[in-house]
C-alpha cells in the first residue's frame, strides 16, 4: 500500500528516564520510516503510551492516558508498552480500542509492528541504519543499563524488568558521538540500577571516563544511583570537569527498622557516611534524594528519625512520595498500614523540610559563577535569568544572584561557555 501522506503518531511517557529513552528510540525509528510526530494532545493516527507501574497511582495515570487517546481519536492505533503493560497486560486489553500491548522483551519490535499495521511497505526499515533525527529535549538521556534484582519491599519494578543487563561500551560511545554531532552538550546516563553497569571489565566509572573523551559532549550527568553503589572509584571519576557535580542517592527512610522492612541494604549511619565521603571529595555537589512517607509500620518515632537524618544530611532537593500499596510486593502484605490522612501530614512535613534545604543549598551558591544549560546548573540548581535568556542548548556562565522565600533562584549571565 502506498500512502499519499504518512500516518501521524504521538507519544506519551510516564515514569523514569529509562522510559524516556525507550520512547525516543521508537520515535527515531518511526521518523526514519516517514511517520510524522504530533503532539499528544492532537488527533493522531497512532499513539504510543510508555507506561509506569511503580505505584498504583502510576497505574491509574497510565490507564487515564490510554483513555485520553481514545477520546482524541477512537479509530487510532493505540500501542501500550512499559512496566504496566508488562505486569498487567490483561487489564489493559479490557480497555476497548487498545490495538497492541507490548511486553518488555518485544519493545524493540514496536516500530516494525506499527509499520506493518499501517501497511507502510514503502518506508525505510526502522533498523536499516538510517540517520535518526535530533531528539526533542535539550539534554539527551542515554540508557546504559536495565533491570534490578534488589526487590525492595515496596517496589514492583524487579518483577517487570527481570534481571540486570548492560549495553556494550562501544554501542554507548557510538550513540554519544552521534548526539554530539546533533549539537547536544549534555547527556544523562540512565538505568534502572545505573550503578550496576557492567560490560566485561568496564564498570560505570570507566564508562564515564570514556565519555569524557568525546568531543562536543561537555556535561555528563548521572541519574539515580543506589547508596551502596557510590564507591570511591566513581567519586574519583566525578572530579573530571565534564562530570556534573550532582548525585541523586535514594534514601527512602532514615530509620533502621523501617529500612529493614523495606529491604534496603544499609543503615541510617551507613547512608550518612556515604554522604560525608561524597562531600569530602566533591566541593559544591548537589545531593538529591527520594523519601517515602508512611511506609507500613512506620511509627511516629521512626518518622521523626527520618526527619532528623534529612535535616542532618541537608540535601539540595527532596522528592517525597506517599507510600502507595502495590499488589505483588511484600510491603502490600505487611501489617500496620498508615491511614491516608497521616501519610498526607507526614508528606507535607517532609516537603517543607525539603523546601528549606533547597533554599539553603541555593543560598550557599550566591555569588558563585556556575555553568548553566537550559536553566540548570551542573550541581542541579534551577535558575531564572534576569533579562534575556541565553541561547537554547548552549552552556553559559552565570552568577547566582539571589534566592527568594519560595526557592526561586535568580542568575545573571556572565559569558558564553
């Protein structure tokens, strides 16, 4: 069949940076084949929804996104992938109008399946090596690792992304060179367990070292990394000027008993020691974290221990999650579930602690000149410029000029990079 006009297609991604990366690879393949990318809010011939299932709330958001596409165009070809599709495919298939539900092991075949559905036999094959188009974000996420075997009590992801895998070093470096050709200055290494990256003798520190040698790539940022995977070798590598002074190290709780129930393999003291080691080696580093409010069995005393540790660490930013039971996880069957109102109050307390910590960290940088790309410093401070904004996609030098009571950070442009 020959199309006078190629089909239109829109994408919606929920959840983590790994999902963002996987959606981008689907988009690149289909654009090489001639499909036209449209906004998710528009009426399109097809939609790809890359779902998340980290909580029951994420499941609900995934279902809502599917139904939204069917309202936009009931005749569209709707493809659902991601962790929710992996864990609950039968639930998705009950939604009338869904055309394809894809398991993780089949996600690389999504472009071919969509091309076949529309009978686009005149297109380039999506894996034929055609040059992909530039991505749609200022900084490029690069997935280097997948899967997890930790089985934290609250987390369903190890059941959805079974086993750990890592991309070959040369594949990653080839992608980085192409991104540099496209003009990307910053790349973000992402993985479900990024710190477990392993390709033969190459671990994450060596991967970073290789990436620093690529001309055109000026900033290398890491996504979330588990506390027990923050070793001295990684910190030594992060001293390189191309590596962003930022680590996102999930805490989840600052109480030892709660951490044991969560199946997190460290104590509050261990975590504090890791943070002290990081700060001793990297001056001015921004350390962000995740914390769960209202995990089953969390007493007032345990919650207070978490608050005290967060105050002591003095993070640069705090991501707060209210515990949400996820069927299939060990935590869902634990006794002592916290009522919704108590979880809300605890979350509000943590958010306020995090707001104050963010302001303190940003204020500590007032007067410093930092490198900024797309409104973000290398140590993960979001800034707004007084006057004209710098050119999009360019790294500039800016002086941190002030922080207001809401945490908004003002910067003054000094020079281009």
